[in-house]
C-alpha cells in the first residue's frame, strides 16, 4: 500500500500538464463550431436576401404595364432582409465576373440582371431575352438574376484561418411573372 501511495505522490502535476495540452485544442474546436455556425447563418441570410430580391425584381411594377420591372425593388428587398438580420449593408461587394451589359449594379453593389435567359452555363454571363410575339412560346426561360458578395471574417486562434476574410457569394434567379 505504501508503494502505491509513493507512486501516486510523484504524479501530482500530470493532470495539470494534460489539461494544459488538451484545453487549447478543445477551445479551438468550440470556437470553430461557433464561427462555422455564424458563417452558415450569414450564408443562409444572404441567399434568402438574393431570392427575395430576384422575386421582387421579376414582378411587374404595375398590372397594366408590360416589361417594366423595378431594379430598386430588388435593391430594397435585399437591403431589408440583410438589415433584419443585422448584417452591415455597406460591406456588400460587387460579384465577379464583372456585370454584363444587360446587368445593372445598384447603389448597394447588388447586381440585378432583368429580362435575361435563366439557367445559363456556369461562368457564362446571361444574355438578354429576345422579345417575341405573344403567340410564340419563348425558347428559353426569361427572368431576373440577383447576385452579390458578402465578406465574413473568421476568428479561429491557433489555426491558419485566424483573421482570414472569406467571401460568401449569393445568387438567385426568378422567372418573370406576367
């Protein structure tokens, strides 16, 4: 019994040393979970904002007007969703690639492309829908595309991601409502 007590007496600082090694790793994992959750929340919010902007821009401004769509309605819808989630609207960045000739950039750096062909291949800028007669069926879906970027700065100590800015991209499209 005395031999066991003597052996235990020599291991007094082991628990403290183990805690000093394990706690920073556990703390980093917990912070990673929190910051990943925040990034996912921001991504979800900006995606919802782009969807609401595309829906608002694809609706005609009046029932009797033809092909009059409001770019300011898209801008207002995006700004309203971002502000309701307490995201800074001033941090919105213009998406890349550069806006096409058919796209307009709003005062809040939101790119709105009204009356364009939807579902164009990746990396290809959208083309303007051809105006057709009312008796013809359109060859492609026409609608509005809204896109923008939002920066997210992560704080993960002890990692290479500490203080790195990640650019989150949001893009949504909505078919034109007649």
